[in-house]
C-alpha cells in the first residue's frame, strides 16, 4: 500500500492528492481433488487439499488542483 501512496505523490507532486477510496479484503481460496480406483483385488485412492487466502487492497486518489 505504501508503494501506491508514494506513486500518487510522484504523479501529483507539490499539489498533493485527496484519498477518494480505500478498500481491502481477504479473498479465501481452496482447491481439492480426490480419486479412487480399484478392481476385484483391491482399491487405491489419493486425496489432495489446499486452503488459504490472499489479501487484496486498492486505493483511489485525485490530484488537487
């Protein structure tokens, strides 16, 4: 987020800027997969699961006149 504020400062310069909107959210994600195979002599299976999240942030600024 600091990089965004620095970039806004570079673009707007000495005029400065106003913060119009600031948002952030945690976006969960999960993936799962399982398989089972077999025949008359036995079965074999495997499973895979992953769970986590990432953080998304954004700002909207307007340079002052």
